[in-house]
C-alpha cells in the first residue's frame, strides 16, 4: 500500500508540473478557433464545388436527353421508309446517349447529395464555433476572477487545470471532423464501371434489334 501511495503521489506531482508548464489556455482556445475557421472555409469551398458540379451535370443531362430524343425521331423516320440501316444507326446513337444519361444521372445525384451533406456539415461546424466562443468567454472570465483572488501563480495553475479537459474535448472533436472528412472523400469519389466494353456493346446491340423490330412492326401496311 505504501508503494502504491508513492506511485500515486509521483503521478500527481508529474501532472501538476505539466499543468504548470502548460501554455495559456486562452491562447490555445484561440488557436483551436482559428483552425475551426479554416475547417469551415474548407468545407464551404467543397460545398460550393459540389453545387457547381451538380448544376453542370444537370445542364449536361438536358442536352443528352435532347440528343436521345433527336435520334429516336430519326430512327422512326428511317423505319417508316424502309431504311433499316439508317434506322439501326440512329437507334445505336440513341442508346449511346441513353447510357450517358444513366451515368450522368447517377453522378448528378451523388453531387447533389454531397452538396447537401457538406451544407449540413458547415452548419454543424458553425454551431460548434458558437459553442466554443461561449466557452472561451467563460474561461477568460474564470481566469480573471481566479487571478484577482489568488494571484498570478495560482491563476496559471488553475488555467491549466480547468482548460486541459476542454482542450481534450476540442481535440477529440477536431479528430472526429477529420475522420468524417476522410470518409466523405471516399464516399464522394467516382465509382468505376462494373461492366466491360464488350458486354455493354452486346447489350446495346440487343436493345437496337428489339427496338428496330418494334419500329418496323409499327410501319403501316401499304
């Protein structure tokens, strides 16, 4: 028991010495707030980038749909006049555009969701900043009161003691944000296509055959 008490006493002494040497906690909180400002600015830039991407993909979708509709009309005209080769070529182009529509739609939805997630992330960071600014004001008040009551040396000791727990919580929160950001980077990356070119071409050819047959059957009998 005596040895255990000595170990505890030594641990307390080391902790007190560390706290005595600790930097001014108000300065540390200011540092964390500056880092938080940078994190907010970085998240806002990422959010704006995703919003721009979403708008660009939306515009591209409109163009792709117009092109697919154009070639669908060309295929119908060719089939109605027994130009089967022309009809097949038009259908091939139509389905190429439809495949691009499917991929672009997927990317547009990813960009939109990423922008929404980042917007929520920014709001969360701003709320956290308000909370930390309030904590900073509270700590300054407590430090001033302590310094007035017990002198500068006691104030420094209590500054470290009262701030250390807050710094640990702030640091853990920052680490959480960093981890979330790393996960978000992985989540918002583009997926590789799962089907090979040959398989895609084969599927498209089958769709062309099926659509061409349907168009030829629609042709009025003369």
